[in-house]
C-alpha cells in the first residue's frame, strides 16, 4: 500500500483535531520552493495553525500560507497570510531546470500553468526577437531565454516587485545577454516593429493590448501567443473574433497554428492560449 503525503498529514493531525473534521483537510496544495500554500475551509479555522504546522512538517516547508481569495488587482497580488513558520517567505522554485526567485506572499505562481511554461522552452529559436508583454518574474521569458536562446527578449512588467524578481531571475539563470527587462506600462515602453513573436500571457482583458502586440511585430507580421478566458462552448471562436477584429486596420490575414487548453478557471470557463500567425 502506497502512503501518500496526505495520508501522513491525516495521521499526524488525527489526534490533534476532532475526528469529524478530518474530512475537511485540504488534499491539494501549492508548493513553491520551500513555501506551501493551502486553502483552509472555515470548519478548520479554529485549528488552522495546527493544520499548517503538520502540513509543513510532512512536506518539508519553512512557511505555510493560507490562500484566502486567489489573485487581485492590476499587479496580480495573491491574497494570502502566514499560517505557520518563517516570516521570510522569499524562496527559489526550481522547475524544468529554471530557477524562479520570488516571494509567494507578494507574487503569484500557478502550478496549473506549468505545462505552458515548459512548452515555451521549445517555441522559439536563435534567429528570433521576442516581446513578452506581461513578463511577471519571467514565467515565459526564462524558459525561452534558457532553452531557445533567441537573439533578444524584451520583457515588460508593470509591477515593481515582480520586475525586481524578473531582474534577479535573469541574472540567476545567466541570460543577461538575451533578456532586456522593461519596467512600466507595456503600452508605453514595449518596442515597436522588432519582434518575430509576441507573448500576451495575461488573460483578463487581453484584447486591450492587441494593438500593442501587433505594433511590436516586424511589419505587423509574426506570431502571437494570445492567452484568454473563454466559455468552453465558445473555444476558440470568442478569442478568434477579437483577434480578427484587431488586425482589420492592418490589412493582414490570420492563421491559427494551435489552440491549447491551459487549465480550468471556473465551471464552464477555461484559460486557453491561441498560437496565431499574422501575415500579409
């Protein structure tokens, strides 16, 4: 019989909380470096420190954060609080050979996007220039830079805290010669007429940044990776309608290269990404 970490947690906690509450223990979590993020049901609030401590011991984490509301604001800040452990929540998360330095109290990092981050490690090549309009701490920038080694990546980020970690991660992963980080509004500081490929990795109201993306492409031609939220029964038509509407004034055509489901976002709603090529 295989004993899972969740089995170990339940065994440790079984003598410390009422037995009828064991069924409310979270069987999913997010481990970022040595920081753990869990959602504590209201039934367990009275015992949240005990619960957090035992998860930390089983999963070997220095800090446990409680997730109390997902991501909010233009800076995509996580709504979390320390339940147990060190107040120093900065960590280094290793994924696919990439080191991501961040503070999960201040910066989002979704394991649900891991497949897409891994996919980005093989989409470009040494002859390309790439613009990443929502770079964050380097979610997509770093895999492209490390594994594809393009000529240049211009990585735009609005959040000063995320930008600091982006800059640190460029050094940490030894890609300073490839990546140029740009702090501020991408509508203002994203380069124009330089890119073979543009990434629009922020999926809320992303259509508002399509002009910036298309203006960034060489002669308004190239590849876009367009992330979006879409009702499941409208994939990919909702996103395609927005894309086609945006290229009309450029007198360009659009070809769909790939449609990928990234993860479920809500019942009947999915986070998707469309790879499209814009040409003459």
